[in-house]
C-alpha cells in the first residue's frame, strides 16, 4: 500500500540528480586566479565622517548616483548601493540623523518604529524619491515620492531639512519661489504650497544655504529666509565680484564661501571674515564648533582650524603634510575627532575629495588611505608588453645584428655566453649590478606574453599603470585642465612604440584638448615607468578635428600621429615622420548633421597638403538624422582564413575591406516613432557599400565590426525587447585580388547575409575577441545590464544559420536557426564578479594564439582572459608531469635494453 510513495520518492531523487548533473561552475582553486576586480563608488559629492558611532563609518554620496559606507581605518567599502542612472538617480540631499543645522535635531527611530532614519537621501525630480536608510547594513527602511505638476521647473528644485520637516523649493526664474513642506518620514504635507515673490532670482547664480535662498548679483548677495514669518529681502555687499561660483558652507545657516572668504547673510550667525582658503568645513572639537580649512601650496597640504565663537586657532588640528601631485587639487569635505586609546588627546580624520576624483583620508599628519575613484570613469585602455630581461635583451640584439660569415656569428655567440656567465658569477658573489626599477617591481615579460602593463586613461585626465595579473598600481599620472573633443569624442590613448624594439623604451601619447582655448595637447610618456618622455607635454596651436596613426619610422620605430585641424590643415608629430603621411586618407563625421567628408594627404617638398575628395550626407532630405554610432575594424586585427568552405566543397570568399566603416543614424518618424539606418561606407573612396533600415527601433545601440562581419544590438519598440542583428559580406566564389586590397579598384558590390536574433537581456557593451594571428575562433563578448559578461560563439550569431537542418548546413557546421540566443551560466566569464554600470569592454591579444586579454570598465573594473578555442597551445594545469616523465624514462630505458639485447642476438647468430 506504500508503493506509490516509494515511486514518488524515487522520482524526486532522480529529478534532483538530473538538476545536479546540469550545474556548471568554476573549480574553487580557479576563482580569482586569472582575473581580478576592483570596486568603486565614484567622485565624492556629500560626505559625513562619524568616528564616535558604535560602528565608525564614512557615509557618502557620489556623482555616480551611489550611496556607500566606507571603513574609516582602511577606506574599504562596507556597503554600497548603486541607485538609478541619470537624472532619476541624481542625489539632491544627504541628511544624517542628528546632524542638521540644529544639532539637537534628530530623526532616529524609536524602538519598534519604522518612521525614523539613520540617513535620508533625496534623488531625482520627476519623481523625487525620498528614502530612509539603515546605515549599519545599507538597506532602505522606507520610501516615498512626489511627482511635480511641472517637470521642467522641478529640474532646478532644491531641498533642505529642518526639525524633521523636508522643504521642497521650486524656483520659477525671474518670478517667484514655490515652497512646500513635507513630514520627512511620511511624506504628508504640512500645509499648502507657499508662493514667495522674487523677481530677482536667475538661473546659474542661486543656491540654498540652510533656510536661506541666496543669489549673486555682481558685488552683492541677495537673499531671503524661507522660514521667516515675514519675507524680507536681504542685500549683503561683497568686497569684489566673485570669479567663481559661490558655495554654501554646510552646517551653518546662511553662511557662504565667496572669493575664498566666509560671508554670512544671517545676522544671527557670526563668521570669521579674516579667513581665506579654497575649502572650508564645519565640525566640532572639545564640544565647540570649529571651522577647518585646508590649502595646497608647493606640494604641501596645510590644514588649520579656528573656533567659530571667537575665531581663535585650534592648535591640535593644525598639520602639514606632503601631498602627491597625482591626487590633484584637494577639497576638504568632512572631518571628525575621537579620543585616542591611551587617552592622550584626540585623533582627527580629515576627508578630502580631489580634482582627480580621488578620496583621500588624512590622519595624524599623514595620508591614512586613498581611493582612486577616477577608475569609475575609464575612457580608454591599452595592454603594453613588458620589457625583456637582460639575458633576453642581449639575445635580441644578437639576433638583430647584421648578417655576416659563420665565424663572426660564432664569435658573437661565444662573447654573449661569456658575458652571461660573468654576470651570473657576479650576482652569486653579490657584486653584480643592482636590478632596475622595473625588474625590482617584477615587470619582466613572461614566456607566453600574458603578463602585461595595463594603461588606463580616465575622464579627469588621470592615467594609471596597473599590473594586469596582480592588479597592483605601479604608477599614476595626472593631467589637469584637459578634456575630450567635439562630437562627444573622448581623449585618446595611443601607443606610438611598443616594447618589441629593444633597447628602445615603449612610448605612449595622450591626445586631448585644453577647455580654455580649445587647442590640442599631446602628452608623451613611458607606459612602463610612468615618466614623461620625448619632452612630455606639448601644447599645440591648433584645434584637433581628426587624428590617425602613421606607419613606423625606420629611425626610431615611432608611429607618428597625423592630425587634421579645424581649417583642414594636417600636422604630424614627431616631425621626422612627416614623409610617411604621403598618400594617407582621412575622413571626418559630424554627428549632428550626419555629414561625412573624405580627405587625401600629399607630401611635396617639406609641406603637407590636404585635399577634400568626397562628401556624403546621411541626414536625409530634412536633415533630421544624426549619427549615433560609428564602428571601424581593429587596426591590429589579422584575418587568418580568407574564405568559408561550403557544403559542396567550394569556397565563399570573404569581403575583407580594411577601409570599411559602419555608421548608424537615428531620426524621428511620424509613422514608426524612430528609425535606425545602417550604412557601410568605404572611407577611402566614399562609396556606400551597403545600407539597411530598421523601423520602430531605438537606442541603446552597441556595434562591433570585425573581418567581414558586423553585429549590433538595439531595442525593438514594437515588441519591447532587445535584438541583435548580424551581417556578413562575401565577394563570391572568386577573389578579385588575393594579395592587395585597393578601395579605388574595389570589386563589385558584395553578397550580404543578414539575420536577427532575440537576446533576453539589455545589452550594455559589445566587443569581439582578438588574438595574435587570428587563427582562433571569433567570439563576441556581450556586456549585460545586470553586470555580467557573456562569451558567445560566432556560430550562434552566424547569419547563415539555416532555417531547417539540411545536408549542406550540416556539411558547413551551421546550427539550425533559432531566434532566441541562449545565455547559459557557464558562458559568463565573470561568474559572480558583477560589474556595476558596465560601459565598455576592451580586448587585446596575448603571446598565446589561444588566449585573449579582456578588461571591462564601468563603475567597477574587471580584468580577465578568455580562450575561445580552448588553450590548444599550452598544457593544462592538471597535466600529469610525473606520469609522462615515468613513461618517457621507461620507454627510453626499454629501447636501450632492447637495442643491447638485439645486438647480442645478432652477434651470437654471426658466430654460428
């Protein structure tokens, strides 16, 4: 009678076994072995340091829409919450309980109540989200929101907190202020919205200082107290008109910073007008309010403080320390003090944000810790080969020596080996030359070319040299006052000389713009040591419109940089590479007007001329289209296979045009809402090779272009999903020229294969894998909105996948077409190492043909390696060296014994 229960139990057990058999994961010893991740919070916006809490913490909000808590001892992240992106996640106010303008005010929750908060944040404007946080574990305790009637006005809205009430201030420029009060924890209004007439308010010159709304007008500050019973406009004169924007001093009601001076528009709040500093912050020391200020002079950071009540200095808070140049200009945000363990005075922690987007903590006259938050905004990367060791460098020089007779080559070999023996003997007895800085840091090239220097360029102009295996920061550089270019183009990091030309050092260059003049700037440096090279910073006297890289010079193996200025004149750096620009082609693209223009560069005598040769307008008849995506091929890419073998054993040759660039335009449409147009254009001849239109689709658009194929993702508005379209170009069954490609004598239009697929996630980045010789299969790395990176084989994205399984398809190895792309967990190359706000994926070849190096950037940084065709050129980690050695020894011994026995047998037969 119990038999059905046994059957049911057996089925459950079988189901569990099947589920377990389908699980896939990394081995425990492989985690973090070939990859590493660094997490960040972004440039600091608002900070509160609390050392006297039962759990000391640093609470902060950032410009990257992040709320986090840091450990004050080490700077490590205790918890982090990444909020909504763009305007919806913009943090307007961060209020810590018990630390408002009124020190007695608190909003701590009673026992058993959910109405209080440790920390309160306000973000966005339509809607505005008000959230209460538990700062111990970083969870949201409660939330409420408001949706303004006029969303355009709400963009300029300001908030302040006073006595458990939140005040929402909406300025209507040149007219009035609308002030609404809400209970902070419930969101209920305390009454009607009050309208305060203020025709003198204007955009970009007003702010809130506590309860005071203040505007600057020439040499005076005009303000009014929003909580006063009677509205009265207050005019405060300044000594001079401020050269920079006025700022509010947090914690003091009606106190501002103008011309590095403290100015009070509140008659009840006294300040110390004789102080002059670049940054101020309010705190407490010995139960008295103090104003601390800090300035940077001659590389030294000087911190001082005065008591607010009598402006007398606080000797215990005065200190001076060396401040590294790569941190940038510091700005004091917060500080707190606590008793030392031995009871001998107090120890204070000062927290700084810098112009290089670093967070620096100073304690007891030294830098306690620092966080490099500019890595949350990486805009370009390069993998640089490490230099050779001394012995390998000597061998390299020998191999580069001029060919001679056998005797001279033999003498060079003997001399080299004698020097190596001498060097080894001197090192053994301790008299050898000391190791270089790079050797001491372990920066020596390995056998497989997997160990490289990862050079990162960030949005603020800070450059990092990071070990791609260990993640160690070997050097840092900071370029102040530089920015990207027009058309939303970022600064560029260019490798002018690699490490392959021993004994010459590698050379990199940063191409940027001075925001003040708009002229270009070049900064050359050694990517291994981080030191300036070839003169370092070079200020140009023209605006950069387009750049291109020239071939290597025979003199010093430097690739020159060809620059097109705003007047369509060309320039080359360095100058001796100018002759190599002869015959070069350039193109420019205006993203707003969707206009493309091609140029031909000619070198005659000592002059370069640039001639326009073609023009293409993609804007349409009403010029509504604008360019949203441009994708060219990787210049270091190698194409190993020229064709594709078909089922009938014929060859379909690839259309491999190195000058082919993909342009994607977008335009509104009355019928289809939004239309995307794809154009494949030869940028040497200006010919449109192929074009295609997608209707009812919109960005985000991500595109990758390699060999003869193209893949791009977009959002389909009609069916509300993300799709990926792939395109392949073929010449046909015959090649027009199998040795040299010429865009001016190009073959007929290519055959085009195209297909679309459904991907069940939001795509944030696309990048193809790349290897040294292009032999390894191509995979596409897909970055998702959830922070994962999926490695997808091109066989799944192949546009030639047949609708049904056919003999020809099976002969080609094509998988039958299925619209949905699988996202299996074992294909996530970052397993559980989620990358917040993933933006870009960069790839580079290693010394192994099977392996591709990968770095993913976003709010976090993730570095790893992938092997699309598995590691076919290297032994596996679990290779049994002992067993193979025993087998070789046994076989060798057996062959020798058998040989001896065979010779004895032959000898005996000869004597018979």
